[in-house]
């Protein structure tokens, strides 16, 4: 079980988090499109890899090539830590997971995964858990990114996604994993799907919000804030969030 904190390596932000993200926690990285959610998640893993920590990045959205191209353009492909950051490409997740689940169904009615409830959403989570377990046995990581929850939702049957996800988060905590879950936040202030869709906010132990803030009628500035982090005395302020050419840093945001 991991008890230490995982540093974000965002200059100034770890201090605002009392040292970083606590171990065995599920933390959402939430924001609208283009707010650099994936970049931040990848940056945290790459910096931790450079510090000798193994990690796994599960991508349901961008494929490995596109992800690596972008991270390389940002200078996040650290050669020292490269072989400690593992990418599991499920960008064609639906096809790949359906293919796998079909094979398992064919294994017979009493096949271990097929008999775990029979619901499709449980099957997807069971397959994912198996795969994470199997990869962890080989690679020994404690830090996982899921990019994104919305991508995972597309693969799952949305019915009872909340229950399945609750169990999945519980399983990850028990397995001693610290998990960063990237989440798309609608640009619309009133979400027609209602509050049910935001169940992840209270299932998660922490939320880091990224946003783009208009500072006048032309300029936009990136912002970051820790909305919640269980077990942590943290700042809830918005900070300006900068990419400085090789990494991220924060500065006190000036009220507009
Ligand atoms: N080399 C770079 N230098 C500076 N900024 C960059 C660079 N590459 C990408 N960006 C910025 O990062 C943004 C994309 O970041 P990222 O893909 O992490 O966002 P995201 O929040 O994950 O988006 P999505 O919702 O599409 O998944 C781009 O729109 C651009 O503003
Ligand atoms: Mg992304």
C-alpha cells in the first residue's frame, strides 16, 4: 500500500497540495477540451518516471503515436525515464475489448470473467482489471492514468456505469494504486444530462480543475485549482497555469 505523496512536479503546485497527491487515491483531472488535461497527466507520469517511478498511461482517446508526438513536442519524452512510463493504447478500445469479451464468452458459461455477473459493463471493467493486474505483475507500477473516463464510458454500457465505476475505483484503492482520471467537462454551463453524469466528482478522492479564463475580451489565461483532495490541507485558489517550454508552473492568479 502506498502512503507517500506523488509529486505533480508542477512548479509551485505541490506546495499548494501539501507536498503532492496522496497515495491510494483516485484523482480527477477535469476540464473542457484543450485545457491540457492529457498533457498534465502525462507530464506527471514522465516526471515521476525520471524520478524512478514506474507508471501506466491508459489511453482511450488519442492513439499512442499521436500522444507521443504531442508529448514530444512539449518536451515531456524524458529519455532517462522513458522505459518506466508504459502506454496501454485502447484508443480502439471498443473493438479490442469487444473482441476480447467475445473470446471470453466463447470460453463457456462458467468462464471466470463471464460468470462475474454477466452484465456487459462488468465485463469491460473485469477485462480492464485483469489487464492492469497482468501488466502490474510484469512492470510493478503504482501510478496509473486513465485518459479518459469519457472514453471508458463509451466502451461501457452507460446503464449502471456509476456502480461499476464505484467498484473499479474501490478495486484500484485496494490494489494500492494512485490513479489520475482525465475527465472532460462540458463547456456548457447547464448540462442537459443532469447531475447523474457527474457521479465521478463524489466517488473520487480529489479533483484538479483546469480551465481557460478570459482576462479581457481578447486574452485567455490557463488556470489550475485543486477543488478537493481528501486527507490534504490544500489551497482551493485558482492559479495561473503556464507551460514554460519544458514543464508546467503556477503563479498566483490576479483577480480580473
Ligand atoms: N508544443 C506545444 N507547446 C505549447 N502548447 C501546446 C503544444 N502542444 C499542444 N499545446 C497546447 O495543448 C493543447 C492540447 O493539450 P491536451 O491535448 O493536453 O488537452 P486536453 O485537455 O487533453 O484536450 P482534449 O479535450 O482534446 O483531450 C493544445 O490545444 C495547445 O493549446
Ligand atoms: Mg486529452
